[in-house]
C-alpha cells in the first residue's frame, strides 16, 4: 500500500493534508481508513478514502503526527513520524516494485509583491523550494527503497535607517531605505 500526500492551504497557523491511497502497482484503494494521531496531545481523527482513493485531513496544528492506513485485504501501513509545518510541501511514499521518481521547483519573486507603505521601494524577496524523490525495488517483493530531498533557499532584503545630518539650526530627518546589499 502506498500513500501520496500533499499540503493544501488551511487557516492561518494550521495545515491540511490531502492524499491518495494506492497499492503497489498504483491502483487506487477506495474505502480505506486513514487515521492521524497528534503525538503531542494524543488526539486521533480518521477519515475514509473516496472512490478515487483520495482523502483530506483538515485543520491540523503544526506538529508531529503518526498516520495509519487500513484497508481490507492489505497490511496496515503506518507512518510513525510525520512532521507538519505551515507552508511546506509534504510527500509521503513507500517504495514499490517499480521505479518512480519526480522533481519539483517552486519559485517566488518580489515582482508581484506589494510595497510596504513606509518604504519607497519593495524589499527584495526571492524564495525557491525544490526537490526530488526516487523509489523502487532493491529485491523484488522483499526490500524496497524510497529517498527524497527538499531544499529551500530564501533571500530577503532588510530595510536600513539613514539619518541625514543637516547644517546647524536645521532639523535632521530619518529615511528608511531598502537594503540592496544582500543581493
């Protein structure tokens, strides 16, 4: 049994987990029980997958969870440590008898961001999230593997305050300027 999950937007400070339950060849498994347990407080909530094997767990606080999937005719599948962060791509998979891979890249640039009211220009912001996964057999039907990598690079400009000294008798003033030295 395999699990494919990805985050969906939730309320501020919460996460949602959406996924599809499939078997080793990739066929979806409807009516599977997907239970998540918050390791910090012991709260458990479960849902049943739909006809296409899909499920959604809503309004999860960030933290450490375990996920248990049960379906008639299949072994129980357990993910013992699933850490949810707000705004982080999450993918869970088990190895299969076929090789599977994927890659992703999310890029955010400051061109579409609004300007801070108190600054003359937008602050520089560049964020990239990227990664890849690979899974497959080591020994068919016996030993399977799955590896993944995710990287995040964030570059943010910070404003600086400049004091302008004027001649004696004139008032000095402050100006907030974006710091472009970081880029």
